[in-house]
């Protein structure tokens, strides 16, 4: 079965990223009291004078533990480590089959290309969702045990849903690029470079609004946790983007003759 093959190849990659997410949570929560004590000194650093970083630090320092947690988990953890997961899971869709010379074997099975791509997408989207929801669900317990801080589970899960849509949309984009390529390493390098530029652009005031990471913005999650409501317009746009990218991936996959 195609979905079993996709799961067998990628479950361990998701497990490694999940372990890193939990490690990031554990360390970040433990360091929160020290961050509070050193907040004044941190704000005097040269880097803290740049507008975007200043706003982020102010939210972390003045927004209490919740503001600090948003930056550490939803941005540093899910946006950045989540992007690594996206590249690891999606860059080998076709390239790995071509390089290992198994593409013809895969396509010789009585399974349509639509089902191959759909199975690969669903399995990896579920792996990404598992990363997001499991790591987020562990945060209230870790916070209470380690530093006796509380987080509301309901709003956290709404933020987790938005982050899942964000990462799945990046995965759909990765799948599209992979459908056009025959070399896994070059696909990963291209996507890694692109996502890195987007991450760096997020911290530059003049191009901040053009970064894809604005779609998983700290202040967006702050609004979700404060109001208990999803940003439906953004989420619907992400769903539309996922659909279009999947359509593009299928179009590219159908045209491949390997």
C-alpha cells in the first residue's frame, strides 16, 4: 500500500522533530524565570533596537508567560523546526524514487498517480498535525510541573490548528517543487534556502510583510489565545492555497515520464 510506504519512510523523521520540539519546550519553560530577570538587559542589546525584534521582545517580556510561550513554541518551535520537518518529509517525493530507480516499479502498480500523490500527502499531513498537536498539548503540563505557570488548553489547540494549516500549506508547496524535480538533495537545498530567506526577511522591517512566516505570526497567535477564535479569513486562504498547490503537483506528476 502506498500510504504504508510513505509512513514507513517518514515516521522516524517526524519522531526526531517531535523530540526536538519537546526539548525546545522543556528548555524554554525552564529558562522563563531567568528571561524575566534579564529582560531589561536584553532590551539594551543592539539587536533588540531593530523594530521587529523589539516588538517581539516586548511581547515576550510584557505579555507574561503566555507571550513568552507563543514566541518560543509557535514561532521558534513550530514555524522554524516545523519548516525543517516539511523539507525532510516532502523533498523526496519523486527525487528519492528516481535516484533509487524505483519510480518505474512504483508506477507499474495498479494504482493511479492521483492515489499515489494523495496517499503521500495525507500521511505526511497527518504526521505534521501529530507533531503540532502533541507538542502543544504537552505544554500546559510541562509549564505547571516545571515553573507552576498555567496555560488554557482550548485556545492552545486552536492555535495548534492554525499552525497545522500553515505547515501543511508549506508541505503542499514542497510537494509541488518535488514533483518538478528528479534530485532530492537539490530540492531540499532549494527549499531550505528559500525558507531561510523568508525567515530572515521576517526580521527586516521593510520586507517583514512579504515573509511567509507572517502567516504564523506571534501576534496572530496572541490574538487567537486572547479571543479564543481562529483567523478564518487566513485559514480559508491557506486551505485554498493547499488545494491549488496539490492541483499543481498532480499536473506536474502526470506529465512526468521519468
